[in-house]
């Protein structure tokens, strides 16, 4: 009888932990329907980064109306330490002829069964500079990404103009 109870408890614990862990999320396409240029970059592999090697998968800059296709996994980050080397930077470039370009930088990561993202920087920069985020920019309570926020499976990221003139983005299932 005791053995059956222990087996049942182990089954319940394993089932609960499996339910909390999401699957691998792969960005297959980035579609820029906005009026601004954008870039999505995934930083992953702590060992390579700490030894001075770049381990970056990036879309390069995507012009307004253009798109990118490929494979870019959404890195896992359950805390600041993991975020230090496992994140996605999402950059929205707002060019201006009279002042330096403004760049909105969002940090994104996967935790459990959720993909989360938050604004981490609003700065001036040029499009040639790659953005590496730091662990203090990790937000444990960052909101889920708009659209398909559950982890696991193939995704498309769509950038679009909002009525207030800003640019938004959402994740949706790829291959609909």
C-alpha cells in the first residue's frame, strides 16, 4: 500500500513539473509591417560569451515592409543570472533627419511555459551597433508577449504600427 501511495505521489510531482516546463520555441519568420526598421537578435550560450566569442543569431536590420526567415530559438531565462547570457533583443529604430536616431530595445526570454518581453532601453544609437543586454535589465514579472505567448513550437513575429504612432509586435503560430 505504501509503495502505491509513493508511486502515485511521484507521478503527480512529475506531472506537475512537466506541466510547468514549456517546449522549445523557434522563431521561423519576422514580418515587418511597420513603418520603422527593426532587428531581432538571440544571444545564447554562456560559455562562448564568457570566453569572448559572439554567439548571436540576428535578423540584421529589417526595413519597413520586409521580412526575415530562418531559425532563432527563444532562450530560457528563469532569473537574472541566466538572462545575462540568454535573451533576445528586439530593436525598433526611429530615424530622424534632425536628431540622432532613437532606438527602443525590448528584452525577451522564455520561462516555464511563457514568453515574456519588456522595454529595457530607450536610447539613441545607430543600426550597426549590436545590443547586448545586462542582467539588471531582467524583469522577472515582465508581461507576456502579445499574441501567442505560450512556449513551444514555431512562431512568427509581426511588427505593426499602432494608432499612437508607436510600433508594436506580437507572436503568432507559424504556418497558419
